[in-house]
C-alpha cells in the first residue's frame, strides 16, 4: 500500500529563513482552543501555504515519489453560506489525475492535540504530521475499497468480445 509523506526539511528551511510558514507558525503559537475558534482556518491556511511552496510538499512513496497536491476548503452553498456544519474538507490530487477527499473535519483538535506544545514551529510539524497521517488513512481506505470492488478486467474483456 502506498504511503504518504511530506518534505520536513523544506518546511524546516522555510521556517528558518522566515518564509511563508513562519507567519503560520506565529498564528499557531498564539492559538488556543475556544468555542469561537475551532482552528480550521489555521489548518486551511497552513495547507494553502504548504501547497504554495515550490513543487508539491507531499509525495506518495511509489515509483518516483508521485507528486500529491493537498487542498483544504470549506463547503459553501450557492449563497456563500457554510454547509456541513462548517467542516473543512481535506483532499489530495494525485499526479494531477484524480482526487480523493475526506468527509470533513470539524475542529483542529480532530487532527492533533496542541495543548502540550507552545512553540509555533513545533505545532506546524505536529499539524503537518497529523494532516499527513489523516490523508494516509483516507488514501488507504479508498484504495482498499477500489481493490475490493474493482471488476477483473480480464473477465470483462472475455465477456464483451464473445459473438
């Protein structure tokens, strides 16, 4: 089963050089769980920042480390109002060809517990690790489902070519 991973060294270098991740690290350092802030905007901004870095931050460990673009979006109706209780959907586009998405996350704490950590950079790595692990599970489930129900192409070809 393919595994998902991200380039930790690129994130560390970006943080060290005060790149775009450092602004997210500052926001994460100040973030505390409250009823008014479920942290999903921070997750979305972190993923958008990571996706905006040169090349894809995430990869699949198959063949030549296939690029995988991770996206995060809130679902809205045609009037712009949040739907699905304001959940954040994480999705991944594999090799620019197909997309797999989760069913939605309702709080940052669904991904990771940041209460014991106060350093912003440490929180970024914890959150990126959690997003990667979450998407790895989503991918594994999708692949198992696809393999379980995929018809045997050899049998289909034999049936369709009979005259």
